[in-house]
C-alpha cells in the first residue's frame, strides 16, 4: 500500500501542483487538510508518513496564528512518527522561523522544480521517520529581571542551570570564554537572580582602562593622591555597595593590582589610592577573562594564589561556532530587540539569510552577531530581512568558511542543501566528540541508533572509522 503524504494548507493550488510529482513518480497517495482539527484526525486515523506544511511568507490564506498552532501541536502533542517538509517561498515568516528550523526535516521551495522535487520525494520515501516531531533539541531558558538566557546547546544547559543555583550564594565566580561569548550577560543574569538584585550592578572592563588608572578606578582615591586628583573619588568596589561587581578582562591586571584584589577577596578590605584607611567591600565579585588564567600562572604573569582563589567556581563558555543550534534563535531574539528599540517592523526573513547565518564562523561570537543583526534591521526595507542588509564580508566569508574542521566548498543552491550540509556537519562533530561510538552519539543527538545509521548511510558516512589507539580499541564501534 503506498504511503500517505498530507498537505496542511488552505491553498487548493498547492495540492494540484504537488500531487503529480508525488503520485506519478513515487506512487504516494496525497491528501490535503485546511484545519488543525482535520490534521489531528488524519494523524491519528491514517498515519501519514510525511506532512507538507505551508509556511510561505507571502501566502495569505493560512494565517500565522494557524501555523503557530500547528507547529505548537507538532512540538508538544503529536505522537506520530512523521517527516515534516516545510513548503516555503523565498521568505520565512519571522514568528515561525525558530519552530520551523527545529521541526522541519527538510525545506521545499514552492513551486518546486520537477527534478529537484522528485529527488527530494524519493529521499523522503527511502528514509521514513523513526523519530516523533516532538523530539526536539532540549532547551533551557533562565530569566532574571531584565535578562534572559535561552540555549539549545547541550554543553550550555548545565552551565546556566548551575549558574542559576549559585546565584543566590555569596561566592566569587570566574567566567572564561572568548570575547563576545556572553560573559557580561551571564553576570547580569546572576545578579538579577541573587538576593542582591535590588542593589547596584557594576561592570568594569579592565582592558579599556589605562594601566595607571585601574587601581584608582577599582578602589578609588583621596584628594591629592596623585597629580590631578583634585577631589576624592570612590572606586567601583565601593560604588557596588552590597550589589555585584563584574571585573572583565581580569588577566590584564598588574602584579600590584592582583595583590590588592587578592586582599579584597580574602579579607573584604581595601584602601583607596593615597589612603592608609581600610574600607570594607560588601559586593559580590564576578570576574571574567578571555584567556585561560592557568596558562598565565605557568608563565608567572598571573598570581597563582589569586588564580586558586578564583578557580573554586569556574565556568567555560563555548564560542558561538560551537553552538550551531543557538544561532537562529539568538538572531531572532536580536531582531525583535532591535525592532522594538528603533520602532521598525520585520515580518519575514529570506531563506538565504538563514543559510548565511548558519554558515558563517562568527569569530566575534554573540557580540558580532548582534551587531550584524542591528545593522541589517536598520537597513531593512518593506519589513523584509535579506542578505543585502548585512556586511558584504559576512556573506562572502560564509560561503568558504571552515567551521570546526568542516569545509564549506560551495554555496548550497537550496535551503534543503543547507539543512543537509548542517546536519552532516553536526553528525561528524558528534561522532568525533563521542569517540565514534554509535550508541553514545545517538544519545547525544537525541535520536535512535537506527535513526543515526540511516542518516550516516544518507551522507555516506558508514565507512567512518575512529582512530586506532589502544584506548579506543576496546570501546564500542
């Protein structure tokens, strides 16, 4: 009996366009539904293998509310193994993009070229779903007062979970990560989740200050302490009161400043420049660095005793290129924030923007992504976001970028190509991280072992072997 394909759309023309390609070439029955109640009924009674979901941004017959409703149902309540094909034009509605990216097995641009659609349809027939649509990447969202952090990246989930638990305790924290990985945002979240949230949050970038002014900026000075000190000034430790003080780029501190910082951590006391009178700091301290402090201690650049006092609770933040699942959700978040700030309306995003954002390696991490999104929103026209609004180098470099050793050698011609390329890259990365053990890799990806083998066969990866070392010769193949 031929397997069943189901169309969810209120556009009758879609069925007439898709039916010949499906039923003639691969003998698949096709039915069309126009309401969520009909969709639920067919999913329960006829067990379709594929759902063609109309997500065209320019299609007015199916409202965003209708499509959000069906995406929510697929994510939270659908119990049928199902392949989801999102049918799009050149744009995706902004409000649907995040859910569509995670729920969709592949994208189909409408109207499809016959050859492209036949290849896609045959592939769907050969690799039927073994996973329910509701099996999505796990996510975590932590909200402070004005700061919220959301991630779909497995290594980030325990980090934000642990930080949210530690926030209520009066302990010093060390955040390590490349420039722009979100250390300031996490420090702000920690402050907002702590009992100190009503007190000041002070943020000082040590690297932005002249070396001879850092001590005064941190601890303050009295009148006449040095040339130009015409009046006394309190430092950041005192200004923070009972709140939180973030010291970013702590690795640039001089030996003298490191010694004074160590004293504050150990005793809570400090002296303003030019004063012999000790003052008490009641602030909670969060320190951040974009380099490994342990390496600096080995080179005698950073005090080892200070490092060990800071290293009690250390959190390493992954770079954005190591968080591929977060790139699109973060982009949408930044788009909405920028639109609200500048009273600009963006309703849809071009499929090539999604490709570009996923391909680019983001050396500047979240900060670079946010800056590029802001530029694009400000230059946008008619409520659309296209690649034209981004810096030219972003598009150019995204076409030939190397991300975690995976070379992008040519521009994907369709969104389906890009999704396939990203999926293959994720498989390669996860296999490597899990020592090429299939069961561990499948578990890490949230799919079955059978599903993993099907995907590996699809991308010609079944011959992939782990390096022959004494340690892994005894592990699972």
